[in-house]
């Protein structure tokens, strides 16, 4: 999802350079990219927390 937002931002920036877009649309695309990145980090954080709780409940050390 984040890669799609990155591609959309790049395309919008190119359209802006060619005079076919506005700064508002570029900012909007960039805002959606940042929101997507934050959501991806949040999901990744929840995944690792859940994984840590699972290892803890199994009394398993993944480093060994």
C-alpha cells in the first residue's frame, strides 16, 4: 500500500512539473503517503508485540 502511495506521489509531482497539477494535489498525495507509512509502522509494531507475547507465553527465547 505504501509503495502505491509513493508511486502516486511521484506521478503527481511529475504532473505538477509539467503544469498539469496543483500544489494542493501534491500535498494531498504526500499526506496520504505519510498516513500510510504511519499505519504500516503501527501494524508492524502490533505484530512484533504480539510475537513477543507469544514467545513469552511459550517461555521460549528466539535468540537461542
